[in-house]
């Protein structure tokens, strides 16, 4: 949840800050494409988020003696996809927001709703089907069972394939929507 908050809020703030400062116009006169500009905007945040993910994991294992029973490389790969989806959601929020204050408020609203409906605070099996469907709009919904399965149970990809496929699909859809909204914003 810390990493989800970080990826959504930082990415949303950075894009709006560039727009308000006028640096986005300076970038538009360069020969880079919209996809390259987006990648350049999220690359530092994904590195920072991966460092934070490993720090949180290390503290859990070393300080709190949480056993890590799964495959570390599978966890790293799936964490990268999860972070990528959070960054895409942050970019989408920033492109549909008019200013930095609005994007920060929208990002925090998304984070709080994601925490409540993603299975972190309340178990999803007790939610109404409509509420579960709304919870599917947040990447944390898919990553919580993956993290729990890999870290505490040592679950294999075959056991978690539905959550993994949903997370990959979510990442592709949200990044596609963010790219399309970003291109419209640049035009």
C-alpha cells in the first residue's frame, strides 16, 4: 500500500508540476514522441518505487522475521508490473486533472478507495458483487493475493495465474489509456 500510494501520487504530481511550470511546452519542441516522453517521466519513479519495495520487503524479512517462501525473481517481476500499473494510473490522473491540487486530491481519493475495496482492510469475499467489481479498478486488488501467496505461502504461478493475468491486463489497459490521454493533452 505504501508503494501504491507513492507511485500514484508522485507520478500525478510530477506531470502537473511540469504543465504548471511551462516545461511541458519546452519538451514538445524536442523531437521525442509522446511514448518516449511518458517513459522518461515514469523511469525515475519506477526505480525509486522498486528500491522502496525491496526496502519494505527487507525490513519485513530481517526485522519482523516474516518468512519469504516464494520465488524472489517471480516476486520482483510481478512487483515491477504492479508498480508499472500504479505509475500508469498516476499518469492517467495527472492528464485528466486541471492542476496539481486537483491531481493530488484525485490520487489520494483513488488510493483510499483502493485500500478499502482492494482487500487490504476488508476481505473481498464479504463484499457485495457490485463493490467487488468497483474494487477491480485498482491494481492493489490484484497484487495483494499475489504478494500474500508468494511471500507467506510460496505459491506458484499456476496457483495465482488469474491474479497475474488480471494484473498484466490492468497494466496494459491503464498504460494505454494514460498514453491516449497524454497524447490528447499534448495536442
